[in-house]
C-alpha cells in the first residue's frame, strides 16, 4: 500500500520556491527520520514548498492555516466517518497545505483509506511516521532550516543586485549581461528582440540548436524601461538557484534595459547578433553546423532554398548602413567589421541574381566588393566568406567601386576550395622556400616582386610599376628569382604553379 522512499541526511536539492524547503527536504531531516517515515502519496507531491510546520490534531485545523504549512498530527481528534474524513482532507488541500504527516499510534494504527483516497486524487503529500517522535524537535529543526534557507536567499539576492548593478555602471555589452545571467541561473539564457529574433545567448555548453528549439519552455522577462520595450530575456528550465530564477532573470533584464537607455538598443543589439555569427564562422569556433544554421534562422537569415554568399566590402563605413541597404534590396543580411574590411553574409530568394549593381548599391559610396561563390549550407557559406576575404586580401581595397567575384578567378576559387588541404601548403612551401629564406635573411622583396609579375603576366612594365621599382631593377629581381628557384619565368606552367603557391601562402596564417 505504501510507496516507501529512502531519505538521507545529506540531501541538497534546492526547494521549488526560494527560501522554502520541500516536503522531501523535511522528510530527509534527522528529526523526521527518527520516526521511520513511509510515503503513502509521494511523487511530485514531495516537491511542494513548505512555508512552515503546524502541529494539530483538531478536525477544524484548516481554518487556522494560510497555505504552505506541513501538518504534523496524530489524528487523535479526526472523525471516524469516511465522508467527514474526505471533507476534512479536501479542505486541507483547498487551503493549500504542503502535506500531511501522520504519526501512527494505538489510537490510529493506520492511515484512514478515505484520507489516502483524497490525497492520491488531489496530489497531496501524505506520509506516516511508524515510530514516535517529538513534534517539537521536528518543528524546531524545520524552522531553523527555513530561516537558514531564507537568509541564504537574501544573501544571494544581494550578490546578484551588486553584480548586475556593476555591469550596468560599467556599460557591459548585452552578450556579457546574458552570459552572467546564465551563470547565475545555471541554465541557458537567450535574448530576443521584439521580432523574436535571437540577439545573443549563453548556452553553458549545451547545443545551440537544441536550446533554440526549446524556447517555448523558457521563463520570460521583458527588457523594458520608461515605457519602452526592447525585447525579451529567456531562461530554459533548470534547477532553482538560491536567489530564484525569476529574480536573476529580472536583474539581468534590468541591466539590459539600462544599457538600451544609454545606447541605441535596437542598433547595438542588431550589430551584436551579427558580429557574433561572423566571428564564430571566421574563427571556426562552432562545433556543429546545425548550431550556426539555427542561430542564422533565429535572426531571420535562411539558407535552405535561398541563394547565399559571403562578400567583403573594402574601406570603412557604418555596418548598420550596409545592413540597412541590403534589407532595402530585399535581402537577409548578417554583417560585421573584420580586420580592415566589412564582411557580410547575404541571402536572396532562389530566383534572384545578386548582380554587380545590387552588390555596389549595398556597399555604398565608392567601395570595392569581393564576392564568394553561392552556397546553400553552413560549410558552403563559410567557404564563400573565406574565399571573398582571400580575394580582397590579394587585390587590396583601392580602385574605387568595382565587383570582383571568386568565380571569375578560377585559380582563386581552386585555392579557396583546397585551403585546408595540407598538400597545397606543402606545394607552396616547397616552391617558394628559397625566396622566403632570401627575404627573411636580407629583408628582401622577392615575394612581392613575384606577386607583381603574376598579377601582370603579360605586361612586365606594369608589373615593375606595381612593384614601385625601375624596369632595370625589376628585371634584376626577376633574374635572381629565376636563379634561386631554378625555373624559367617565361614558362606558362611554371608561372601557374608559382601563382598557385603564392595564393596558398597568402591563405596560411603564419604568412600573414
């Protein structure tokens, strides 16, 4: 008949409500364990919060209770009539008691079936003590534990208040506030804007795609101040921290709202969301392509069934302006500053063609655009963005408005495709080693001269001009290069191999 549970004195589960104990916590205490408790109705009922302990045998005890009490009783004055017992137990449930602990005795050697029936039906914890205990010892122990839990909660709330106040005063960016909130709660936390798009999140090592898929289960607090709302802070289910989940979430939301008041919240959040994705892509800090895809989708950037590519725009301008022009052109965009360039991911309808005019309009002013190949998944998008950056690095940002595409440079595209193949880099090191060694030992410029020759293969006068050398000095450098490498610089195959080696070297981090 009983659902017997084993309890130990070292139980450390947090109560369901901050500053309270659960029925299960009380049963695990040494004072109750002396009564050899047996759980008659348990399960989730043992998670009910205990606000206080009340001792009474009266059948009219319900009128003396406010809810949240754990009733300790011998049942000596309970009625014997089943109907009256059902009404008595139902009244206790309706008033909100946390549970009933009945000490068995000669007067009442077993728990009445009517009481079991109501408790089981309503989910009210029911426990019997099979040995006599001092109720005063139980109340003293529980009340001491309750006061200790409430004191700990107050201390933790004060700590959170100081933490988030400090973040607000320091002007901490939204991603830092979100990360601190997640650590305080011990569960993934995400920030959304008013459109429901993901701005940033701290997932505590859990899968991003999985966390985003569970947003419907999250606790939510609005980020708002002075009548203006900017978004929502969400926390996925998890253990209850000492200060309380909602308390920590509200503190985080308040810090975010202060940040929005100090800055242009909408713009700052948009740039933060996009920079995070770009940084993770370029830094290869993601372990699962599905996570990046989920983050892109949560920001309104779709890959499936779209024409997507990475672009690099030379020069310096407002990233927000670039993103605005892309959206005005009907594109989804993720843009950020990376090094000396602006980089962007663009997503267009499958039927659309991102022609040169569109790319130049998005770039704005007199800025060159370098475009990678089209992609339809995360690895392809990463490859497209890398290829566009490589092309920008090799050609530079001077020259005004123009569009250069990796697809128009077959050798560039080949190197971009094989950039992670060690054989390509071995080829580069083997072919260029004499020039690299010469330049390092003599602070020479042979690699730069070779690059100029390959950039102007049919016009050595233009190559000399690009090297900022006189024609005679330039030709001397070419002779030295040919001698060091033991090759004929008029041979087309040799020039192709050298071009491949030089492009591969430019994509090697050590050569940067």
